[in-house]
């Protein structure tokens, strides 16, 4: 038997048939800019195309989507990069358009599920996934399910406070991990240091060349990641931690060494779970979306 995974992004929609632990066929289309119903129709069409290519009729759809979700109602509360997605009943509308049951998951949680089953944490009973890129996201998987919490707020790891009174965050508070460790956070610091705009590509080039100013900026960000991970271990006690995202995977060994050193320092006297790099890259979202449905219908 098989399920469909749909990874909904601001610029593209990927749909794939998942069976036997892998994507069997895949269809990718641009995300329409004409509003919510156009996006629903594009997702349903992509799902049909993927099923036709694989020659199967899937049992269900798993949808990985950005934005805060009301999981009980299947509603996207707000998706900043997709027009018309405010209090949008995406689950019901996609079920009507596709004729299949739909299970909705936050995109970071979906990636956590993928790394748990098929990536760096495969074989573990519990795992914590943290991605560091333009934002910080993540998810905690235990007993093969993502733990969302009573109000769907579980896994919002980017908004744990690591520096009270620190820089303002997009969530409206200050000192969050996301305000200190991401690409935009480092660019903001670089602008203050260099007195001009400095993108992450230039900053990392200077960092890898050993420039002192760049090293201070990047390693400070890595330091905060290490603090955040150590704090999350004390809250969740996962068997494995998986670290992913464009910043974490591309900043270089010195960055990772600082993350590890800080992580171990703030877990002195505690059991420190192994810290592994994510393995699935850009496919994690689609695989995790499919696994969301597979878990619900008993296919894994």
C-alpha cells in the first residue's frame, strides 16, 4: 500500500507517492499566487499526477505546510509566504479536492519525522530535530509520533530564550535562539561590525579564511545553538539529536566544533545524547509529509 506526501512551500509544491520506505514517483509544480483555492487545486493535481506516474491509488495524503496550525481543525492560521492562507481550512478543502483523507503537519515537524524514520536518527526510540537556517525550527519524535503539545506549540525550539534582554525576535519577544543564531541574525551583527550590509555567503567566506571579526560573529551564533541544544536535552531527554539547516550544514567544521563544545559544556554531569548531522537534505519535507500519513494509516 502507499500514501501521498505533499510538501507545500512558498514557491513550489512537491507531491510524491511513498511506499516501501521511499518515494516511488514525484511531481513538482509552482505554488500558485492566485489565492488559497488555486493552491488546493494545484496540490490535488500534483497528487493525481504522482499517483498516475506510480500506477497506484494511495490510501491518504500527508501534507507538510508552513505556518502555525490548528491541528484539531486542520486550519492554517497564517502562512506569510502564501497568499490567502489566513485561518484557511486546508485539510477539509484538500480532502474535498482529492477524495482522500488528509493529515496535516507543520513542515519542521515533518522533517523531524523523516530524519527519525529514514535519516540520521533511524532506529532510535526518540529524537529531537533542530534546523538552523533563516529561522530555527524543529520537532521532537517519541514512539514514532511527533509531540505537538496540548496547544500545538510543541517543537517551537527557535523561540526558547537563551539570552534574556537580547535582540528582538520576529515573535515579539527578545533573546530567542532564532534572534541570535540564524542567517539574518548573523547578517544583522555583521552590519553592525562592518558598517555595511554583509550577506551570509561573504561572512562565511571571511570566517573560513580565519578573519577575526567574522569568527567572532559566526562562533557566537554557534555558541547559542549549543546552549539551546543543551537546554532542550534537559527538557526532552531524546535518544539522538539531529542538527540540520543551511547554516548548520554549510558553515564549516569550526562552527560545528563550537556547537559541540558548548553543548557538552552545558551538559556537564548530564548524559549527552549523540549529536548527528541531518542526512535527508531537501527531501526531508516531502518524506516527512508522507510519513505523517503513513503513521496515521498504519503503514509504518
